[in-house]
C-alpha cells in the first residue's frame, strides 16, 4: 500500500500530498507508514467491478474510477 491509499492522505497534486496526522508533505507513491488506515475507495467496494485498467462499474450501472474516494457513498461496503 502507498500513502495515496491511506485515509489520512490529503492530495496536493498528482505527486505529493499532506499527512492529516503529522501535517508533513509526503509523496503519493511512497510506501505507507505505520499509521496507515485503508481509505474507502471504489476498488475496495463489493459493488465495484473492474472493466479494464482504469475504469469500472458500480452496481453494474454507473461508471466509476477504481481510485475514486467513496467516503460519502451511502452504498459503500468493504469487499
């Protein structure tokens, strides 16, 4: 897992972000730290099915990106 997969990662741009816990700048692709907590993303939902490398479908009807955050999705359920 990388920093960008953590619930405490706040993106600044496509390359870096800020850790919400430590307030330090971190690279998105670096390995996760000991405080890692998996962020709810479409790729981790049981309603998501991947259709290729970059796109998938939610509940077989809605197009969704695998890395899209699902923090406000009422239908999100961990896979």
